[in-house]
C-alpha cells in the first residue's frame, strides 16, 4: 500500500478541519447537547468513517478496506469503554455538564496526538524488528487478563488513579476547588491558579495515554499499514464527544462490555503471536526459521470482533433488564 506525502498531508488537514469545525460549531459556546444533536452528529461521524472505508477500497483495494474496517470497529469499541472512564472522571471532579464538551474535545485531540506518536514508533519498530509482534501479542494478552481482573471495579481503580493525579498536580501547581466558567486557569487575589476543569483534563489525558498503550498494539494486529492505523484511530475518536452524551446513561447497562473487550484483545494478541511465529527470525525459536502455523485472515478477524461485541452488548442489556425488572 503506497501512500504519498501529499495524501498524508491532505488527510491530516481534513481531520484537523473536522476538529476545528467541531469546536467552533458546538464547543465554543458552553451548552449541554440535546439527545437529537448528539444522535445526529454521531451518525454523521460514523457515516464519514464508513465512507472513508469505501474510499480505501476504491483507491487501494478491498483487502486494505477490510483491514481499515476491522481496525475502526476495534478502536470504536475500545473508545466506548474509554467513555465509561471519562464518565467517572467527570463525576469525580464534578464537572458541570455544560463544560464537559470542552474537556472531552481537548482530551480527544490530545489522545489523537499521543496515538500518532505511538503509531509512528510502532511502525518504525515493526519495520526494523519482526519479533516486535511477539511483544505486542504478549502485551495484549496480559492487558486482557488485567481487564478481566478489574471488571466490576473500574470506578475504584479510576478514582484511585485520579486522586494520585490531583495530589501530584496540587503539589506542583497552585489550584482552586472553584470553577470559573469554562476557564482552565483563573485568577484569585491576583494569583493565577488552576481550576478543577484543568485537573479533569489532566486526568483524561493520562487515561488517554493508557488507552493508547492498549489500542495501538491491538490495531497493528489487524493491519501493518500506518496510514490505516492512523485514520481508523482518527475516525474512531471523531464523534466520541457526541457519543458520550448520546449513550451516557446506557454505559451503566453495558456490564459485560469489559469482558467482550478482554476477549477481543486476547483474540488479537493470539493473532499477533501466530503472525510472529509465521514471520519468525528469532534464533532460539525453530532455529530462526519460520514456523508453519495458521494465520487468521482479516474477514475472520472482523467477524469475530463484531460477533463478540454483539454478544457482549445483548447479554449486558438482557442482564440489566432482568435486574431492573426484579
């Protein structure tokens, strides 16, 4: 797959333009989005993501389009799990609903920047060392196990992490417990101090960093093309702010989502290990020769990922419905 510098630049400018539009059209004036507004723009951004996949199919072929769609679905699913963490952070810092959009948008832009760095590092590592897939695969399986261990205790883990971030920030920066509109920094008695809005943003930024550690190895298990990795991440993050307000109340009902994501990460981890064995060059494994193992195709990967998400979602809704009715 050959992507020219011009195509990279145009793609970057289009994505930047969408975020700028989002800021001036929706975030600049503080307000709480309505269900209708959130639903409409969530549909718009998902439609753009799907249309971009058709463009990939036209430009580079169906195989790469399949890799993009698999990456997009995986990143979108991981992003929904991120929303639950964002919800905890907003609650912990008691961020007023009308100001949450600003925190979310800035946090999402920071997430894309950090993921861009990880994507570049990952691409360089893969091109230089084929054994990196062993590390990626092992890390995803380890992450899946940790996700299972933390299932049901996400609130406690996130609140502990937030309290450490706040304690560190207060040790370094002058802070106030009072909000001043949507300002990140304000003045009290002539001194510049940090508002809770900035502390919430720092917490989201740190959470984004942890998310990037999981999501980038995961998507490299579905495609080795940095362009597809970047665009799948960008489109998965776009509309995440609207999705937060659209399904915020539904997040509590997705009780099995973390189990589904753990299964997806474990599946991709196994896929990466199999790929690493197939491309093996490590001398202490099969004498440095490739190992004849089956590889999991992109259509199978996409089917498994979508299937797991459907089962986790349906099971979650049935579980919470029965609990509510009882």
